[in-house]
């Protein structure tokens, strides 16, 4: 499923809304979620799951061409933990 599929689902469920308005609704929701995650906040969607930002540590790697050891810098990643309702599917 992608953003366009979500927009179509909103459009089909809500009869008084155009497809363009449904797309804007989905964009606003996703922008809100992204904004909260960028601030480091946890986003909880009851019955679905929660998203949070985790910090990955620096790690050692190997350059596949030269076989030289390299340091792969740490970064921030988004993690998802499904709700208990989704775990039974």
C-alpha cells in the first residue's frame, strides 16, 4: 500500500470529499507524523502500533572493493512496534 492507495481509501469511505481533498488529508496526516518523529517524539496509533526514532551506533564495516576496514557512522532511524491487535494476524 502506498500514499495513493491511502488517498483512494479515504476518498471511497468519505462520500462528500473529492479525491484531491482526500489526498490533502493524507498528506497532512503524514506530515504531522513526520514532524513529530523529527522532534524525537513517539507517535502512537491505537490499535495499529507506535513509531519512534532510535539512534544506531557507529559500526565497523569493510570496503568491498579494497577490503579496507571503514567506520560506518551512526544515524537516526524510525522503528515501528505493532500493537497487540496486529501481532495476532
